[in-house]
C-alpha cells in the first residue's frame, strides 16, 4: 500500500471539541491547550466561533481568547508559524473577524460552510444554498483583503442526518466552486460519522482525480460508529495529506445546554445519546501514523500528555486509547 510520507494534522479541540461540551470550558484552559498544541508542533489550530454567543455560549470569550493567544509569552517565538482559525458562518461573524484582524489580534483564517443537503444547510446557517453562495462570494474577497485565509467547508458528503443519502458528485462541484471564488483550502467533512471506509476511499480518490492538489484539501472525520481510524487509513490510501482531529475524540454539534441552562445551539441533537458524536482522536491518529512511519511533525509524547490533561479539563474519560496504552514499545515493533 502507498501512503504519504508526511502529513499535516490540524487540531480543532478548542473550537469543535469544546463546542459540544455542556459546561463552559474556562478561557484559561482554552489558552493553556492552545499553547500546548503549538508547543507540540501543531501549525493549524481552530480556536473559536465568532457567531452569536447567545446560541453558543461556549464561545462568549472569542475576542478574549484571541487577545490572550496573541500576547502569550509561551508561544511568542512560534506564533508566526501557526494559523489560528475562527468559524464565521454568517455575515456578522465575518465582519467581526475582519474587525479584530484590523485591530491586530484576529484570526489568520476563517471558516465558512456549505452542505450538499439543503435541510442541513438551512439548519446550520439559516440560509438556503443559493443565498449562502451569494453571501460567500461577497465576503470572501473582503476577508482576503483583510489578510485572512478562507476555508470553505463541504458537509454532508456521505449522507445527511436530516435528509438521508446525498450525491458525492455534488461535493466535488462545491469544492471547485469554493476554490473558484477565492477559498484557500477546502474541508471535506463527515460531520456525523455517516461514512464507511470504502466510501471514504471512493470519494477522496474521485476528488484527487478532479482536483489533484492534496495541499488544498482537509479531511475531517468523525468516529460515531468506531470507524474513524479505518476511515483515516482509507483517506491515506487515496493520497490525502491534511487532517483535522480533536483531543480525546470530542466534539460535534454545538451544545444546546450549557452550565445548566438550555440554549439554542443548532437545535435538537441528531442522536439520542449526544456523547457518541465525536471526531477522530488526535492522540490515536498521531500514534498510528507515527507507527506507520508517516511524519506528522509532532511531539508524540507531548501530544499524549496533552490528551491526559484534556480529560481533566472536561472532567471525564474521553475516547483516546493511546493515552492509556501509550506508544508501542520499540522492543515489540522493532522500529528505531
């Protein structure tokens, strides 16, 4: 089997991981985690969501966390090497990101998102696809002019939790459209763990035939049914070199209940048990790739220590196996 020799892993725990938590994660903990991720070698980190905090109070500290990151002495010598991302689904959030950028502390990159499912698109953004594309075409040049890169995410590629099956070809078309209107990279998201390894391989192989630039594509996978790392392996076989994940495999749909108070989030959870919706575990993916001889550019031992601390931050056992078992001993693997 042929795998890439080197990959880039972006950690999105501080945003996507914590957005599903039903207790507010202190700003100081978010800052500590961001700093530790930088020190472990991560160069792509998703930090917050600039949307309305009344619906997602986990991000009521969005401005504060960016200010603290920019002034952090722990990572001052590395900060220019890192791209910090904020999610900006709608106009006001993009405008807010542009303003913070002008004030000297804002994100290096923002994220917009379309779904191949109209129902999912409207639930996540409040706009239909036609209107969302029009909005994106207007605001992407403004964001680029302000010095920010723009990620265009494509969701519900392998199925929609509302509508059911979707057409993968539509996701290819949406990817081309994102790049045509100025997005600098595209995230390909299995947001609810709908995909099986064969379908992951089929899609990313098709994507590479259509747009053979792996550096422009980011693999975003959930592990709802335990297939996460199998799907990562399938994406590696298809030649994908950029991945996203969260510490402990946490994350998913924004919480609709935070610190004992019901909030809007994005509405009802898609699943009866909200604890089953999470991303691929950063720790487990990093250890697996390291054992495969794939260069992640990360300090593997430090990643495992971070994972142990994230369990203490969240106050519960998370989904990483590697922080319990550790790396495979060299005496067993024979690797130097």
